[in-house]
């Protein structure tokens, strides 16, 4: 991945400093001059976090990093104490300037690009789609997430603080960091090839569609349950019953109209409506009584469940306390601290009562716990059935209340008119028939809901079948990728070669490097007289060896990325590879490591940019045509004039 840093511009309170960054940049000198701050500010511009040194706390304002990526130059500016980065790219009329989050994503910022944060922007400017990996490595149904550029940069920036304490988070106790680091190694070694990524992306899309379908099914089922229907046949039956009742009322109206005046009804609608309202009031009262009794029963069962659960907890605590205290030999009272009197063998040494026969054995305890669990499950099932029974009761009560309000409204209207008994009765019948037909039409309109529900359930079944098929393909693709150990073997060879060329003590070309694919934590097996001795990052006792061990693995990863064309940024920042190594006492290691870096830069890693930070400067070997920009940095001495050749990061700063 073309990823070259061109310059770092730092705005301080009194001055702006621009630091050019060459293909090999070497910052060295005394402590306190700001060498490490250069690397940290580069990482800060790339979305990292930073702890400001005292000098930066007093003077730092903002940092601007200019990069060269596949699609052109990118300039990112990040102010102090902000999580927003101002990014600029393009030229003249096509120039774009966007404020992007350093890490968090809050929706697409540039239409049609998928850019939501700085990581997405860096991938997009590199002409790459962010790889997707599963959040959970154990659940086949796990959704996927994008692998962040920050994860890839773990193998491109070796921070001074963690260079000898953490092995690229592969040994981290933080599961998310460890799994993300594993994904990076798999990504570089080819275990996440394009075919696997395509299958995972399709699986993620199907999973999203299935989850949306399930949510829709749940909503539709809830609506149908609330109106008291569950199938198309049930809706048809209720619609037919309502229409039949409406037809019966129509026939009654026709009969009344056809009858002679003397045979027509003489009962006024007010009397009929009054009787109907009274009957509905009785039914509503009965429904309220049934709901109240059911709620009381549910409340009683709920309290019973809580009591059982509480007693179960108390029993377990009592058993645990008794088990702990049974072996304690009390010589004084635990309450008043007075010496306890002599007791017989059968008596409790504290209270003097006859001690009960031992604690229940494990079988009895298991049976008791099983009974408690079974009773709790029974009560939960009863409470669930109470809730289910409440739904139709409340629905029926609401329907009765709607009918009662309609009848009361008709009574009020009828009482305001002085119609004849016949006319008032006919009007009441017409209203009742209209209400029934309207209710039937509303239910008939819902007939398509069960059809939609069934269609969605069928779609979910189809999606699940597709997911099952894709998971099988994904498993086969992963197994095929993991069987191809070519890249892992190459990584082993590169790692051992880097260690030998760096002259790490105790490592020879006869040693064997093993990299388990479940952890990717490398081990060095040295053949001996007895069993092989094994060295790993965790077992190395020397801080100097740990540092070289980690640096060599990072270099080996970049060599592999170049060889197989893996999208790892062509940049490696190493802050203090000789952190725990003396350039005088361990001259072989000091020169060996840097010579290895220089030689690789001149050959295999000629496109990889190196930024090196250390105490002393080691030039490239004679005869190696390699330009190295080195900057010797010293803290300011108030008693001496400023020397531009050895100026610190903040030229005018005189503090510590």
C-alpha cells in the first residue's frame, strides 16, 4: 500500500516548524530534545491518542501531516485536544476539504465514497476497500466490522513505551485488541483473501436483511395479536360474521318498512339504546373484574417466584458460609471475643446447641437446586400464560367500551331529537349496520397482513438456507487458505533471517521459527543436547532482546507484505530500537540491526519508508548507495546560542 509521509508541520505558540520526512529519516541525540514527540505527533495526525510532554503542554497548537497515497497528496491537520481532523486533497477546482472524525464514524461524509472517518479516507485515497472481519470468532452468525487503518498501523509504528512490553497486542489481555491484531496478521498473510472477504460481506448483508425481516415479522405479528386475529382464515371468518349480522339488520329494516303502520314497532330507540348500554356496562364490569382477578393472581405468583429465588440465594449463601466456617476452630466468641467454654462433641462450640447432622451432600444439594429451578420455571410459565390471557381480556374490554361509547353517543343524539318511535328505531338500526360494515371492511383490509407475514417468514427461511450454504463455502475457503502455509513459512524465514542479521544473542541460522496460526506469537526452537529450548517474546528476560525480537518481526511482516502484495502501509516508524541496548557494550547488535534495515531498504524494501529514532546515529555501510536524512537533536542550553544543526523540536523552548 503506497503510504509515504512527506512532511510534518507543527504549529507552536511562537513559531511554526516544518520537518521534512525522507525515505529514511533518522532522528537521534540527547533525551528531552523531542525525538519521540516527532513519532507521536505523526501518529496523532493519523488518528492516534497522545500524552503531551511538558514542553508540548506549554507550546503545542496543531500538527499537519502531508502524505502521498495512490490517489494523490493528502494533508491532514489536527488541533490540540480535538478528535476532528481537517483533511484536504485534490488540486485547484477539484480540491476537497472535509472535517473527518479521527476514529468514530457518524455517517458518510463525502457522497459515494463510503468515507465516515479518517481510516476510511486513508483506505479510499489508497484505492482500497476496508476489509471486513467478524466481530466474534466463535459465533458463525456474528456480524462483520471494518478492519481499521489504526489496526494496520500497529505493525507500522513501534512506540517507545510498548516496544518491549507488548507484542503488537497479540499477547494483550484485551480480547478486542488481540483479535484485531490477529485479523491484521491473517490479512497480511493471505488468510483474508478476496474470495473470503466477498463471502463474509455477502453473509453480513444477508444477516442484516434477515434481522430486518425478523423485526418486521415481530411488528406485524404484534399488530395482528392486538386486534385479535392470527391468520387469514380467522380474519375471513370474523368478516363473514360481521357481514351476516349487518345483513340480518338490513332484513329487519326492510321488514319494518314493508309492514303496515299499525304493525310497526312502537318501542322508541332511546329505550332500546338504554337497555343495550346497561347490558354493555354489566359486561364491562365483568371484564374489569376478570382482569383484576387475573392481575391479582399474576401478582401473587410473581411474589411467590421472587420468594423462591430469594430463598434459593439465601440457601446457597448459607451453604457456602457453613462450608467455609465448618473447618474453623473457634476459641473465643466471634461477637464479644470472650473465651468459649468447653463443649461436648455433639454441641456447637459457639452456641452450645446440639449440632445438626452435617451439611447435605452434593447429590441432595443438586436435587434441591433442580427442584427450585423446576418450580421457578413452572411459575414463569404460569406468569407468561397470565400475560397471554390478559391480552384478549383487555382487547374484549376495549371493544365493549367502544360499543358503549357509540351507544351513549346515539342516545344523546336521539334524546335531542323528537322523532317517532319508528323513525328513531330505524335510524339506530342504520347506524348499527353501518358500524358493522365499517368494522368488516377494516378487518378485510387487514387480510393481506397474514399473507405478508407468511411471505416474510418464507423469505427468512430462504435467507437462512443461503447463509448456511455460504457458511459452508466460507469454512472451505478458510480451510483452503490455512492449508496453504506458503506465506506463513515465508514469514518464518524472513523473521529468522532478520534476527540472525541483527545478531540477536542466542539465535543462529540453525534455529527453527514456529508461528502457531491460532495466536501468531512466534517461537524460536533451538536444538540442544536434550529437548529443544523455546524462546518467545514472553520468555525473553532481556529487555534488549525483546526490543530486537519485536522490531525484527515488524520488518519481517513488511518484507512479506511486499513479497505477496499485501495492503500494509509502506511505512515503518521505530522509536528507540536500542532502548535497552548500549551502543558500546552491544556494538554488534547495534550495528547489526541498522545494517540489516539499511540493506533491506536498498533491496527488498526499497519502496518502504523508514523513520528511525534512537540515542546514537549509525550511518549506512560504505558502498551502500542509500541517502539517509539524519537530524541530531539536543535540548536548548540557556548559556549557549542556538545551534540550528542540533535544535530541539521546539527551537525557542528553554524548559525541561
